[in-house]
């Protein structure tokens, strides 16, 4: 059986304890994990933790967030609705209205 390359072994391993602490810090997750507890975790659990943290990081990097109040969005909707016959304005109004409904629930 051929031996696995170093890079493929690196993909299969979980995070080291230091890497775990760094990832948690980067994501702003205030989770206390002791080195002893983490060292007792199985390789599969460490791989799962690594995958979850990577997904969380990707989700956080989707794009910048807008710091708009509900009133800001309502005003934008109001102003866009005054533009008649503009398909793009209508589309934006629909998206903003959906966002407001989700915020309200």
C-alpha cells in the first residue's frame, strides 16, 4: 500500500490546540476548551471541529454587513417606490421588504 503524502495527512488531521484557540479567537467565540480536554478528543472529533470552524469562518466572510436601522430601510423603500417604471428599483424594494419581514419575525 502506498504511503499517504504529508499534505493529504494534513488535510485529514484536526486542528492543534493552539490552532483551535486562534480560530475561536478569530471568530469571536468565547468558548473555554482546556488543552487536556482537547487532547482527549478523538481524531474524528477534531476533524469535525475543524470543519465546523472553517464553515463558520466562510459564513462570516460572505460579505460586509450593512448597519441600517429599520427606519433607514423603510425610508429607502419609500424613496425607491417613488420611481415608477424602473424594474431595478422594484426588485430592490421587494428584497428590502422581504428583509424587513424577516427582521420582524
